C-alpha cells in the first residue's frame, strides 16, 4: 500500500508537490491561442472588440479547469494522455469551424455538424477535399499547441502535483475569470447572443468557440433561456393605426389601375385577445398577445390580380443577380425586366444554407435554429408541426394540384419530409420518384423541367385543374469550376468567348446558370405553346448568394463578378433578384420597396386573393402601403438579416442598420425620430424570436381549431 501511494516500482502515480507555473499557464495559453487564431483568420469579425476581452477571460477559465483536473488526477500517464486528447480534439474542432466559416460564411453548432456529416461526406466529398486543402495553413498552426504539449508533456503534467495553496489560488483565478466574463456577457449588449438568441454563429464571435460549445451542450440539456416575450410588444392587444404611404410600393401598370381596388385588412377571423385570455401556457399566451398586437397589411390594387390563375414557384440554387446576362441568359433577363421589377430585394444569409433559404421562400417565416428531435434546422424541426399557412395548403382546398420537384437527392435535408408536410406532392432524384435521362453532378435544371412541366400543364388545359408547382433547382450549385461541374463544362465555351479575362470561378458560375436559363426558357415555351402564359405567374429567387465563390485561399470571386467590394458582414452582400413574371403583365411594374424572401408567401397570398392572416408570417405583402416611410410601424417594410456574427442587421424604407458597425444610415431625404432605431431593433428581435417559437411551440395548432 505504501509503495502504491509513494510511486514505487511499477507505479505511475504522482506526489502532491511541484512547480505550478507551466502547468497553470499552458492550457489557458493553448486555448486562447486557438481562439485568437480563429479570429485572425476570420476577416468578417473585427479583431479588437469587447468580445476579445470576453474570449480571453473565458479561455483562461477553461484552461484553468483543464489544468486543475489534470493536476488532481493521481495517474500521470492517464493525465498526460487526457491532456493530449483534449488538445487534439480542440484543434480538430477549431479546424472544422474554420472550414465551415471559410466555405459557408457561418459558424455551425456541433450538433448540426454531426447531424449533417454523413450527408456532406456522401454528397459533397470533392468539396470537403477542396476545403481541407485550403485549410492547410490553419491546420498546421492549430497543431502548434499539440506539438508543444507532446514535447513538454512531462513538465506540463509533472509527476509532482501542486500543493493545496496553489490549487486554491488557481481555483480563485478560475472563478474570477469565469464570473467576470459571464457578467460581461449577460449584462452588456451581447446578452441576447449568450441567452435567448444563442446560435453558434453569433456566439463564437462574441464569446469564443469553446464557450459556444459549452453553451450548446448546456442548452441541449436545460433548453435555451426564453426572453421576456412581453418586452417585444409595442402596445399589447392593440393595433397601430395604419398610415398613408409616403410613396406607393409599386408603380401600377394601366391594367392594374383599371381593376377595382379591394379594401380592408388581410386577416382571418381570429380573436387573439380571447385566445390569450383562455390560454394557461404563458409562452402561447404571449404569442397570442404578440400576433394580436400587429397591424395587418391592407388589401391594395394588386389584391386578387392573379386570382384563380396558376403559380410556378422556384428556389434556384446559388442564384444571384450576376447570373442575369442579356446575351448568356436571355430568358432570365427577359423575365426579370418585363414583369414585376424589384430593385430592392434581398435573400439574407439565414446561416442554414440551402435549407434555410428554401424554408424562407416556402413558409414566409424566418428560419431559426431550433431544438428538435428532427434536427436544429427550422425546416427539419417543422416536419412534425402543423403548417397550414404554406402555399400548398392554401391552394389545395381550392382544387389546385400542388406538385413539387428537386433534381438532387430527394431526401437531402429531409426535404421529402418537410415539403410533404408543407402540403406538396414531392418527387426528387435518387429514389424519390423523379427520373432524369442523365445522372450528373449537378443534374440539369432543363431536364427537370422537360420531365415534369407537361403533366400539370396538360391537366390544366385538358381538365381545367389549376396548379401551383414548386421547384428546387440544383444546376447552380458550387463549387464553381470546369473540372467536375458538368453544367459549367456544358456552357464553358460560350462564357469564355464573352468574358475571356474573368477567373475560372466566375466563368463557371455564369456557365452553370445558363442551364437554369434554358430551364426557364423551356418552361415559358411550354406555357406559351399551351396558350396559358397569361394564366400563369412564375416566381423565382435564390436560396442564398453563391458563397462558394468565396474561396478558401481568401479570394472573393463574388466581388470580382459584381465589380465592387463588400464582405459577408455587409447587407449589400445579400442583395438579390426576385423574378415575378406573367404573360398577362403588359408592361414592367417597378417595385422599390425593401423586401426579402420571407415576403414572398404573403405577397403571393395577396396577389392570388387567398384567404390568409398577414399577422401570422414573419414577412409581409410587398405591395401593402399602410405605413409611412419615415415613421416606425410594426407593419412597415422590413428586411431582417438574422443570426449574423454581430447580431441582427436590417433595412427599412427609412434606411439601413449595419450590425457590424452599429450604425444606422438613413435614406436620402429621410429623417427619423430618436427612438426609431431602438424600436426597430426591438421589432426585429420580436420577429426573430417569435418565428422561432412558431415552429418550436407548434403555434399554428393553437390558432386554427382544425389542427385538432
């Protein structure tokens, strides 16, 4: 027994004495080194910021925890192995997050990365390899603490442990650092990102990766803290008086102005006050109060413009304005210049890649990160929720067919499940019921239209069955190159002939979008041949800007293609094009209202004269005019850029708030009162948080009795 305690022959234990300096400093320094390395490589996160102090304090505290645990372990080999494993796993985590940031422009939570690992490895192995090659400098630097530990392990974890006074001092330092960092996090402007608006993408720039991982694990057990929901209400259970618009949201064509203009709010017979009084669940009660406090959009000259007609809605993979070229993509050019012409449209980065963009387009609800047995993505979390406000569910009872297709893997992101829950009769490739003549990467959008459009067009022509068809395309998917991208290779010669001096990345992006253009051309030709182009509205936007044009070597080819500089922290990065065209539109209808992808569903509800409640969406009818540009209103145009690293940015008819700088820039000729920015910030937080609760709490089933 004495031999065991004293570390005699064959013993690997440690005596309770020794020098504490290197063991106490190494792990805090190693963690801080990794955090600073991630920050240095992230050009979208300001380095010198209050977040740097919070990250330093949290890093020191975490390092001291590891040092104390290893110091207390009575087996030196086990302690050294544990220390090496922790450093190695930490280095891997930092490298993976750097890869996510450099590739997708966002940081992802551990649960999401583990959830998607199989899909990414199977579907995008070449992309993963390309990302890994681009990370080599970061990887080598990230391994420095691991190498240092291997060399100095006997000094970092000595045979002799620290004496009790030293352990007390280290524990006191740990508590002081952790407590100070915590207070700086929850008492300052970063409180929401530490608590109720927590996502990895907002937490890592503010508190560091290790703290973000800790919070994610903590909230997985106890749940994300809820905000005081009533704080978001402007005036509970009352609606603001609609104002007169300072300017119309769109310039109507002659055919529109000749139609009778409907009046009244776009609402259903929902008594939110009665629902709130009868509700015992405090969260649901607060939601009833919030939605009841909103001012609904008013019917307008565009209400019912396409009533009884057909709708084709497309979410186009990686589509953005630079893909529109009068010569290379003439149909895109035609459709975006002859129908409704939106000059102020955005597809924000919802931090959920294609899945988030598609969710915004198809639901009108802000995509949030949501704790769910299905996964953290909003679309996945909605699979077992009641979603009666989607277009398919609104059109189907009117006798419409509601088919949907995707020319990629049918179950990627569980798309087959959530689109099915949205009411669509969905088919996709690789076992999902959609057969294309060629199996390539990526598949052809043209071939998808050729294989599907005749079915619903003929049903309308022959049987009078109106249709709402939905497509998720894939030809515009990155990475953009001429080595493995079949759609880019197909059109390479045409692009190189017109733009010989562009980089291959930019050329490949333009080339693959020529396939999307051919798909739209085919679609329009089929509608016109059947004589129903005037009876059909085509609507399309992108799922996200083509972030794979921002290469791992630091070159931003998206800036090259557009001809001006910005970063992913700027709202201008997400300016996009909303295509809305019909043969019935005789002349362009110009729309300068600030709008985004969450506005598409409520706008279409208004255009088709559907019965809907405008208060139940995160977005709004773009054509509604019951607001004043220079005054705050909860029904005014509002573009929300949620979950950005520095918080939530936004754009209104009055101006732009950049969360990266904390500055509001009013539009020319606009003056706002001193409370305007504060009130809009609160409204944005309300929209973000209540959109999360819509899915998380399955809110629609409380509003619509048919859910039972």
